[in-house]
C-alpha cells in the first residue's frame, strides 16, 4: 500500500511505471535505520585511514634517521 504514491507516468511508452530503486538510496535508508552499525562502520574506516597515515609517517621518520 505504501507504493501507491510512487507510481510515475511514462509519456514515451504511455504507461504507468514504478521508479527503479537505486542502490544508493537503499544504502542511505539502511544507515538511517541502523545508526549504531553506521557509527561502527564510519569509525572503522576513519581509524583505518588514520592508522595507515601514522604507519606511513613513522616509516618516513625511520628512513630519515
């Protein structure tokens, strides 16, 4: 019943169509519903990037010695 208002009219084919669900929209809807998982995933990615940067910086320091 919730899809009644999502119907679009296609003038070229002269018919009603349901809009295609985009993967991006599904991803954002999942993140809105599961905020804890979104925070965990975001923090994991952020800390991984910081970790690689710190390792790279440490190796540069060791090379300069």
